[in-house]
């Protein structure tokens, strides 16, 4: 019962509100410029009939996922090394802070020239969009590891490599996770640009192509597809983070309501193991 | 029960003895023609193996600096610090530090047991042996039953117990303690002081304990070194405290000593 109430409040009602406003605005404007929810739904069905909508989503999704994954895999070790070694940080930091302000979109043409119009250039573009965010976050995480942790590990006989593996990396996990999560949204930015300029499939292509037929309802479908894709991946990432990385301090969750719900759930195990004994020992 | 521990302390071989000679530490790089700014200056001190030694002084007098040099975390500027015959230049597992802030030194992603086994795991001690050792020290510090909890589920005093168990499991000869009970409430602190004495008597470690609390110094230490206000802080006086353990704050002799030391700081 409570669960239903929760979903109604946090999921259904706000969206009903959005639909209502959308419908009202659509009534007041030309459907050519601003299609109603109904027309958008019709457009979605149109695009689904030959499966092209799902193909497009699949393409965009595969590009984002591979570019993001490869980019993160490269960025995390770089961030760790930059955070750990002052010398390397000193020489790479100025360059990094220069390049990271050049948006991925600015590289679309160049990457096409260098890596072809196929998948490589798009995946590399997303890697580019991902790498700097993840590097910066990872580096910040490494720099904020308390000196006491490193010192105590060292005095317990840990080698520099063990300190990196058993102290720095676990302590940095929440920062890496945040970086990776922000990078995911950057990836969507990058892929859309790339698909608009040079692609025969993908959600970006759908949105850009719709302009030729003046199909604003298809554009709306594209926008919705993007929103749903982003929402789903972010939630999935958040869920995986909480489940697998909880002990490293990854607690972030998208919905405010879920955060408020958490403590109640977390209390149960502590109560069960005798929460009473806490203050007693010391 | 106390004389036993004292006798043991004196009978121990000299391996646990720390010798500090003419130790100086300056942080600012010395400019030519300028007298460098010293944190601590001309420290001479010998701490016997098995002894419970207190470094007492006001905040900012360089007690922690001295402790960190003995730990090998920071380098010295001049002088000699040696453990037995070996000069101290880097951290070593025979010297273990218990930090003031358990939150910054414990690993929050590891359970109590995993924290305690950390050093053993780093030195590739087999799992069964690790387990035996951690069981022993977790019980010694009174944390039995809390093995699988994470640090954030523990109170401040319990976290300091974890820190203590974690360093003891590496069997160091020397415990360096940097105001470990400074952040605890008065009642918890009192309990922890008693526990520390019990553990020290059971394990026969050398302890160097830094504090700015005179009462704490008198309750714990066999010898108290008083450090002067910095900069260029020195050890100005050494007091022996032969009172038997467990000590009580209301003992006349303890209060007498407290007055003497207090007057020292009032000057």
C-alpha cells in the first residue's frame, strides 16, 4: 500500500502534470511546431513498426556504452597516477586543464577525418568526452585520501604498490563512481552531436533526419528516447553502485525519496544485532 | 600486580630502547645567514624497552612532531634517533602509531576483523593464522562480537579499540600514541585509559603516549617528559611516577604530583 503511494507520488503524479501542461501548450500551438502527447505517441508507433526506433536506440546505446567504458578504463589509472605522483601531476595538469575545456563536439569533424566515418570515430569521441571528467574526479579522490590512512598502512608493512591497491583505490571509489556517472551524461552529449553530423542510424540521426520531413513529432520521440535511455542507465548505474560498492561509501541515489527511505531499511540489521550494546563498551 | 609489569619492563632486552640524541627539527628551509626556525631543539631522551613513557606539553609544542619522527613518518633535521642499535629513518612494523582520529586512520570499507588483519594480509600471512591473531587481539581489546561490523557502526571509543587491535596484531615492540583519547568523552576516556594499562601490562610493549592532559599523564605513565612551549621546544623536566596500577585520580600522591607539574605550566 505504501509502496503504491510512493510510486504515485514520486513517479506517476509529476509525469501526469507534465503531460497535462504539454497537452495545454500543444492545444494552443500549431501541431507542426509543437506536437501533442498523442501525436508524439503516434510518431513513436510509426517509428516502431519497422523496428527502426529500437535499432536507433540500440546503436546509440552501444556507442555510448563502449566509448564510456573504454574511456573510463583508460582514465581511472591515469587519474590514480596523477593523484599519487606530484611530479606527473605538475607536468600533465596544465595540458589537461587546457584540453578538457574543448568540448567533444568541437572534435567531430577532425575525428571523422582521422578515424573515418564508421564506429571508431564515434566511440573515440565518447571516450574523449568521458576521459577528462573521470581523470579529474579520480585525481581529486586520490588527493583527498587522509595521510593517516597511508601512514598507518605503511607502518603496518604495506609496500607502495600495496598502498595504491589496498588504500588509495578503495578510498577513491566514491570519487571514481561520481566521475563515471557524470561522464555518462557527457557521453550522451557527445554521441548526439556525432550522430547528427555523420551517421545513418542512431537517435541523433533520427532527430536530425526528421527535420528533412518536417516531422517534429519524430524529434519529440527522439528526445523522449534520449531521456529514457539516460534515466535508465543512470538508475542502473546507481543501483549497481549501491549494491556492489556500498562498503566503499557509494550511497548516491537519484531520487530524493529513496534517500529518505534508506535509513529505515538500514536500521533493521543494526537493531537485530543488538544496537543496545553500542555505547556500553566505550 | 603492577610491580610485575615494571619488573618485566626493566628485565627486557635493550632491543626496545629508543635513544634520541640532540634531535632538532626545522620545517622552513634554512636561509643562508638566518637561524632556522626550529620546532623542536636539542631533544635528548632515552626510553627503555617496556616502559610507559608520556610526552606532556601544551598544544603546538612539537610533541606530535617528535612522535612522527620516531615513527619515521617525517625526517629529522639534525641529531640521532635510534631503536636499539638501528637508526630510525623510515616507518617500520616494529613501531606502530595509534592516531588521534580513528576515522581518518581506519579503513571504512573494511570490517573490524579486516581492519585488524590488514597488516598481516599485506605481509601475506596465511588466512588461518590471520584469523587466529585477529581473534586474539579483538578479544584483548574487548571487541568480541563486533568482528563483522564496519567502523561507521561503532562508537568513538570502540573505533580506538579497533585501532589498538589493528596495530597490536602486527606485534610491534613500540606503540606510539598521539592523543588517542583526546576526542573521546570523559567517561569513555577513563575506561579506555584503564583498558590501555591492562593491555600494556599483558603485552609488555614500550609505549610513548602524547597528551596535553596532566591527569591522563599521571594515570598512565611511569615516566613523564615535559615539553616546553614551542618554537624550539625542549624536554625541560622528567618526572618518575612509581605509583602502582590501577591508579586513582583521588590518590593523595597523584594529586601532589599533579600540583607540582601544574605549577610548572603556570609559571
